[in-house]
């Protein structure tokens, strides 16, 4: 009797299915299902939980490898089950190339810097010191690298900024399953609601685990905050902060969305494009390993031999087999031999595996570089840049999202610092004065440059007055505007001292000579 798939499930079956799904989700997510359900308030609960389950499966594929079905063994041996974790390798390579050299964050004044007042320059320097200090204290360079990996895996990450007099300004990156959010209608760049779930204490028992919930809501021009502490089962432990109106008029959180098309407003996982390649690569490679195992232990056979004489034959070196012909056979044709795999498929398999791997690498524009493929081809930074050009373009594409979002995050830090000056006392000793500024985020790529050649070209431009000395010092010596100005003043002072010294030597008085006028120095006599 066939099962009718159109028969609807009962309420008990639905509840059981949701509990089972919730258990699987919780096993990966560590956030209780009822906490998530509280904030959704009936809004597409099934869709959100299904997406969270999908994201958790992506994380499982990243950490453990993409699952595959090995070739059948007919029960006579255990097939190999080695996952090659190609997804893990490619995502790590891509994230390292993007953020191994962390992007620079520079605050500049709007308009001509040189014509700006000394007070404006001072305030801009204060903002740069603040941003640099906040980055250093929060170990931003390491955090953004890990956040990029999470973004590539789980479609999106959130950057949360917090202001606290005791802790200062903190930056926290959250994975996709640790936050919920709602956008403003008609403005996808601004948030109307943001809820973060942060595991503060990890434990195997639910009652010992602690989860901190931080909830922001924007109503009109006002932002309200709620904070509470829960255990691993979703039971309220402590209400940390009751609903409170904040002085800021923005939710201090930024959502980083990975790739996707216009309609993919929640992002797209890199694993979605890579898991099929890894599945087949692992499947074929494991089948090859099984064939090698069989070839290493070839099948031995005998023909027309007495069964008792072929039992428990030793395969150690120097073994002697005393075999007997089966006496019950007439005209027996005895024979002993082995069946070995000739591995004639090896060249074709290597071609197929290389094709799968190359296609997977091309899917994320990572060059498939091996020692064999290079063969000494890299002789300069330009050659290396040519090899990595597709990945460079891909990272520039990703920076079109990361750049503006990082800029928005640091603008939040500056604006929040003005409203909560007590939070930045440990970073700068002076209060911030409102000035017009802009934050620039500049991408850095971890590729060596042909610096000697580029320096020579820049020095030639300085000699031809096509480039200022100040710009040269800022570019090659990493000086700030103030430091470059001081260096130029010192150069002018030293040049003036040298010119005055030369003038005194040529126009000096005889009284200042180190010998009497009547006893002049004679070079020939050496006196």
C-alpha cells in the first residue's frame, strides 16, 4: 500500500517534527529555539528556522567536509570515507587574501587639507587616534579576518558596536545564527530592529550555559535597548537592562551581506557553489583509494587444489606452501595465481580530479597554484599579480560591500564617542568637537610590490616637480600630515644651516682663521 503524500500531518506530528528540527538546529546553533521564536512573534518562523538549519549545515560542511556516498562494498570490506575539505581550504584562502592585510581606516577633513585651520587639523588627528586605538584594543585585524570566513559560510555577519564607560568602545562580530534583524521599509541600509544572542558562558549542561540577549528597536527617531541573561534552555536568569531610551538616534549595528543577486537580500553562501565539486572529488578519490587497497593486497586463487591444503596459507616473506591436488577430480589442471589491479584508469582519473579541482577554484577565482605549474615563472611582483588577478578583482568586488559597511561602522563609533565621551577617556584625553569629516577605507592586498622600481619612478617625479616631497614621505615612509610637515621644516632648517656655513667660509674675516695672518698655511710644506 503506497503512502499518500498529500495527507496532512496531525498537530502532534507537526509539533514532533518542529521539536526534532529544533533539536537539530540547537545542536549546531547553541541558541535556544524559544528565544528565537520570542523575537519572531509569528513572522515567518518556519522560513527563518529552515534558513538557520541550512546555515548550520554549511558550517558542518566547512568544518567536517561535504558528505558523500562512497561506492558500495557488497559487505566484504569497509569503503574509505575521507573528506578532502576543499571548501574549507578555498574559503580560508579567499578570506586571507581579502583581509590578511587589514584595510586601512583613515579620517579626513572635507575639503582642502592644506587650507584647513590648525584646530580642524587637530580634531581630525584626534579622530584618527580614536579610530586607531579602538581598532587596536578590539584586535580588529584578527576579528575582521574571522568575520570574513563566517560571512562566506553563513551568508552574512553582523558588526555590533557597544559603548560602556567601564569597557570603552567594543566591536563584536556575530555569525548569521546569532542575530535577527529588520530593515526600515524602503531603506535596506538602516535597521529598524536588531537582536543579538551572545553565548557568554559555554557548558555541556543547558542550565550552566549563559546567553546574553541584546535588543535594539528604532521607533521614530528614538532607539530603545533591552538586555537580559538566559540559560541554555531559554529560561530568564536576570533582566540586565529594562527597556531604556538611548541618546543615539541609530542602531549601532551593521549587517555585512555576502554576494548574491538583487533579490538575495540576506546573502549567499560560498559553500552553495562549492559543495558539489568537493562531493565528487572526495567520492572519486576514495574510490581510487579503495582500488589501491585492493591492489596492495591482491586476490590469491588456486585451481583444482585440495581444500584442506589451501587453508590458512601464510603470506609472509619466504613462506612455503605445501599444496595438494584434489584427488576427487579426473584430469585436474592445478594452478596457483593472483589477481592484481592494473590501475589503467589512473591517467583518466587524474585528469578528472584535476578538472574538478580547477573548476572549483575557478568558481571563487582562486588560482590553483602548484609547484609543478609554476616552474620558476614568478620572477617579480608584477608576474605574481598577473597570476592572482582574477582573485584581486573578486576581492575588489567584495570590498564594494565591505568598504561602505566598515565606513558606516566607524562613523557610528565617532558619533557615539561624541555622545558618550566617558567611553573614550582611555583612548584620547581631549573632548571631541563637532567637525566635518569623512571616513575612508582603503583595501590592502597581501602581494609583494616591485618597490624599487616604483620608488625610482616617484623620486623622478619629485625631481621634476610632478610629485611633492610631502606626498612621497607619506607614501613611502608612512608619515602623517603633521609628521611630514615637521620633516619638511627640518629639511629647510638644515639646508639653511649648510648655506650659512658655506657663506661664512667664503666671506669670513681673517681674524676668524685658525692661524696668524703672517704665518699662512703652505700646502706644499704641510704647515
